[in-house]
């Protein structure tokens, strides 16, 4: 098995638009950068990964990816999360990847041990990693890499399972606790802040960014 992680990232200034009405509105770019930093830092600790590929049109991402030994694929058109993921998959597959893990840059609680265990347990087909609400998709493990094309967005858990069925490949739902919480809404922000208040070392860059909030979260 040759495994690659694919991490699509929006431009920092465009990230987390649903936080615009929260006390974190002014910190959106800083939070996006901090979360990516924590995600890449953790992924470098995953022995089962042979390569990390970051796809983004954000100029600063090339430097951040380089800091962690990750490949950077430019996405100047900002075509969307699924399209960026596909670009990363194509890059990884061209370099010999036999399995890809499409992972979010906004799940700073991610644990390398959980990603490694999921990769080690994965055979051929698709593993859908749901969000904490059970309806969205926070990650995909796909082998071979082109078995399905990702289709992220609302309701994508069922959509990805349907795509696998249509392609005639095995599919399963893989619960990975450290990928359940992604940051989209004010509620997500509060959950993340509470988790990091108890253990700031789990995602130190994100914890430091949240410490800049002028108003405490309820």
C-alpha cells in the first residue's frame, strides 16, 4: 500500500464564511491557517502515510506545506472542495499512490493514530468518514484512488455511498472520532474551544488563535 493524504484548502480570506456573524469573524484567516498547521503537523506523525498533498490557491499555503514536507498543488481558480480534491488525487496517483485519504484542513483535533488505523484496516473500495451530525462527509479513503469522484457538500455521506454502489465498489462508513468536529458554525466553534480549553496541546496553533478572541465563547 502506498498512501497519500489529500488536503484541499480554501484561500484563507474566503474560509469559514459562516463564522462572519460570530466573535471570531475577524480571526477567520488566522484560524484557517492555524487549523491547517495543526492538521499537517499531526499528519506528519502518521507512519502509514507516504505523502501529503495540499491543494490551495492561497499563496501562504505553499510555504506552510513546505514546512511540513508536503506537496503543494496550486488551485488558482478556487473551483471548489471536490475539484481541489480531484486535483490532489490525480497528483498522488501519478506518483504511485494506491490509496488516498481525502482529509479536511479544518479538523484540528485530528489524530494520526486514528488515520493510521483506518488506512491499515482499509482494503479496496471507499470508506466514508462522517461529520458529527452524521449527514456530511469529513473524509474519504479511496482505493484505488479513482474508484469514485468525491462529491462533498450537504448530505454527502449518503451521496458517497451511492456513488460507490454505482461504481460497483465496496463501501463502508468509518467512524473516526477525531475527524467528527470540523469548524463551520458558531456551535462548532464553541465545541472546538471547549475541547481545546481542556487540552490546548492537542492543537496548539488553533488554541493560540482562539486565545485571541476578544469575547469569550459560551
